């Protein structure tokens, strides 16, 4: 008795191809995730060790903050013993690192408050502003970079390049002052200062973070537009574009199917450090708009000599940098063909 195999239909072939593609994509993402985690662990340990060592190198003490510079040695020793600073350095580091791994960043020397809570309050403000600034920067930069690349060597390209060059050298605090003067004081469109959490209303929350986000977005717009234009122009010169033209593909299909996917890599890579920078480097902007954000908290802690708070700020900054770079790497592994080849 003979058996006959069922004929393979085109639908079966497409299904198998789709399954293989999904497995291949998932494998690439998992490899990228494992590689990033393998890099993150030693970097995090070294960075936290250096961060904790800063206290010993700084020579600062909670006794000097609480008792003043005229405190007696016995009083200083008594306060430092209460904070556990009389123990061996490695013992202090291991205890501190254990707390960090459990989300406990210690206690402030200046007011005795929980540092994790203080940083969380500041992060709520700064993450909101930074996320909106990143969205504005990516959208505007993508549009400008794409138009400049598609109209390369024309007056439109030169105009966009000149505009991007101008906004790239404009300090965020200058832009912020102008925005407040025009849109808050002059037109009364947006509030000039303050912050309202999103839980109290999406409209008021968005209104309070729009102006600071726009002020911070200029640098992102400039970097994304320049990187995207350069990479798209370079992609148009590649052999695969010439081959696509020879095969008779239309300009739109060539752009979205070949040029854009290969040109996105450098522009996305520039975002790896942009978001953490926006979160932590907006001290002056937060002062202008009356925001009690992460950057302002870091500045106030450093000026007060609150070493545990500064250590907590550094740890959170390290985590933000690593996590956002991990997200960017995962997106690159999924979107751009060059990264899939490990280029």
C-alpha cells in the first residue's frame, strides 16, 4: 500500500516562510538582549564601585553638615558611627550595593529623607519633559532630514541645513526664555512655570511641559536631521539602490524598502545617549520653568554636599543610559538590515 504526500500549496510555503522569519527575528533580538545584559553587569558593578568610592575621596561627612565645621572630633565620630561610616569600606559598599539592587538608595544627609522617594519625584517631572522633547526632536528631525535628503543639492536642502545649524548652537535656556516671553507672557497660550502630574489631568500636564520640552528638543532635532540626511544620502549611493532601480522598482518603494531601513541606523544610534542627557542635563531649563526635576535635585544635592543623594543620582543616571541604549539596540536589531548583519 502506498501513501501519497499532500501537495505543498503556496499558502503553506508562505506560512513556513513567515514562521522562519519570526523565529529568526526573535533569535536576533534575544542575542542582542543577552549581549547587552552581559555588557551591562560589569559596567554597572564598576560604575557603582567608583560612585561609592567618591564619598571617601570627597572627604565629606554627615557630621560636618549636621554639626558644622566647628564640631569636635568626638562628635564627628559619634555621628559617623550612627551612619555606619566607621565600618570597613568594602563592607559599606556591599551593604549599599545590596540596597541599590533592592531599589533603596539610602538616606539623605541633609534632611534624613529617603533618596529613592526624592529621586522618584524629580524623575516624574524630568522624564515627562524629556520624553516629550525626544518625541518632538525625533519627529521634526526625521521630517527635516528626510526632506533634505530627498531634495539634496537643492535650495531646500541648503535651507534645512542652515536652519539645523542655527538651532544646534542655540542654548536651551535662551530658547526657554524666548518661549516664556512669547507664548506665556505675551500670548498667554502656555503657563510660564510649574508642573502638574498627569494623574491630575492630561491637558494641564501637557500644557506645563510643552515649553520646556520644546526648549530641550532643539539639540535632538539638529542631531537627528543631520545624521538622517547624511545616512540617507549615503544609502542612495549604494549598489542595492542601483539594483532596485534596474529591477524597475518605484521611487517610493526604493525609499521605504531599501534607503530608509539602511539609513535609520546612525540616526537611531544618536538617540542612545540623548534621552538620559535630556533627563539629567536640564538644570537651567528647570530653573527657568520652575520645575523641581531630576537635574535640579542633582544640582542641589551636589551643592549641599549630600553624598548619598549624589550617589543615588549617579546610579539612576547609569541605569537610564544602559536601559535606553538597550532599547535602541533592540530597535536597531529589528529595523535596520545593517545591524542584523552585525555591521
